[in-house]
C-alpha cells in the first residue's frame, strides 16, 4: 500500500511539474503578453526590460509571458518570466524557440496570443507591443507612403500598419471570446485617437504615449510590483498604474515624457461630438477658420509636428473667442474627451493632456497623408479630415 502511495505521489508531482513547464490549465487573474520585437536598433533594451520583469516575475495573479526577438541572435523565443536575483542575465525558462519569424507581420502577434491563451489562460489579458512606433502614418518616399506605424522588423523589412494592428486585436478578441482587456504600446507616438478608434470593437482599454519614448521604455519592475499590489486590478486601474510608474521613472532626468490611457467604451460620445464640431465648421466664415488654424499652430505638438494634443487645441479654440462657433459644442467636446481619457501623466509636458490627433498646419503636410487618413474609421465616423481640409484651403 505504501509503495503504491509513493508511486502515485511521484506521478502527481511529475504531472504538476509538466503542467508548470507547459502552462497552467488553471486560469489566473491576468496574463501579460509582451510582444518584444528587438529585430531593430532597440535590441539592446530588450534584455534590460526582461531583467526588470524578472525582479518580480510571474505571480499567483499575473502570468508574464514574453515573445522575444533579438537582433543579436536573430531568433525568436518564448519565455515564462520567473523571478530571479540576477539583474544582468535573463534566466527565465525558454518554453519555445521559434527560430526566425517575422515580427513585423500582424499574424505573428495573433499566433502569440493564440498560443498564450491555450498555455497560460487567464480571466483577463494585457497585450503590450514593444518596439518603435509612429502613430497612424509613416513617411513618404516619392509617391509611396512607407508604413512605419509600429513593430519594425529590420530583418524582414515589415512593419504593422494601424489597420493591421487593429486586425490583430480583432482576431485576438475572437480567440479570447471577449475584448482584449488592455492593449498598450511600449513605443513612441501611439496615444492617438485615430489608432485607438480602429480597435474600438476589440479592446476595452487602450494606452500609450503622445510623445516619443526613451529607449529604455517602461520600468517593468516597478510597474509589475504596483500591479500585483492592486486590490482591484481592473483594466482601468492597471493602465493607471502603468501610466504613473512610467512617468515617475523619468522624473529628474533629461527626458520629457507622457503617458495616457483611454476607455474605449466611452469613445462613441466623443466621436459624436467631434462630428458635431466638423458639421458646424462648415458654416464658419474665413476669419473664424483662420482663428482655428492659429489655435492649432499654437497647440502642443510632439516629435511628429502634425500630431497635436486635442485638449490643448480645444482650450486654444475656446480662448480665441470665436463668436460664430457654438460654445456648447466646445463644452460637450471637452466633457466627452475628459471622460474618454482615464489616465494622463506627464513630465516636462504641462500642456499634454493625454490624447493626440492629426492636425497638420500646412497644406504640404495635409496632402502627404490625406488619402490614407480618409481610410481610417475615425475619419469616416467624424469627418475630421473635412475640418482639416477647410482649415488649410
């Protein structure tokens, strides 16, 4: 009898160890997926950030899973992040070695989500795309716009466009059976209403930076510690914790940083009010239109100068005292924008209020990207492009 018990116990321990290596069938509260694309000149920061994650590691509340592409090895590995005391070496177990895959292909991101959902199920999922970012548009090369939106893979030459990133989130939501609870970009210039709007049906909370991010990106150690300490780890509260810890990590440095989060369930009132503003803009006379353009020129912009803080723009329009512009529209816009932006933290950016929007202030800038802009669901819903076109006649 004793021998049988020992054999049964050994079998149980073996199966438990196998489950731990292959993934747990018991859902945790969260799975945090980091799509870490180091197939570019940010590669040196990949190991740094994973070492930060390892200071906390996966916990009984949060799975921390990384798909790590490194230019140094030219391979892609999947890691389950475990806590360790070695801050200079990545020691977390490699659970899959994919070799060379295209990290600039949106379908690779979807494959990661599908795999992680099977191996490390959780009640909620946070997807983090780590890489370069450039908002919703790229750069013009002659007559062709080169997409540079996010996730640059210099080995394949691919990047994900805004539409493709949104498609990845749509497919991810289908895999999960519910909206992606939180999506955020550890990348530059991604806190744009146009990008968020593409994900409105597949993501609950969206987060990112209006400005460029320093190379080291997020402070994963202090963020994970704060996340695990939350009594109520809702998507909104996790996004707020990330925003606070990111900006705090650069205070006292030479870097000027921003971070914010949007509640996409509150997007519809905002887009209705922007459409109302766009419709009213048609009746403004030439003098009033010039005043709006002046307000735009004086508004907070970012490294991409045609990316402008929307709240600062509204404040400048209001302060211009344009008599023919309905102040009720501005008031409703301000209210719905405030409801939509659920977190905003800045350092050395006093006029960054959390949400960037496209406002080119020259005809040349507008002409470069107008055709692509008209394909975005945000413009189709709000007719914001009509405002820009009228403003830049």
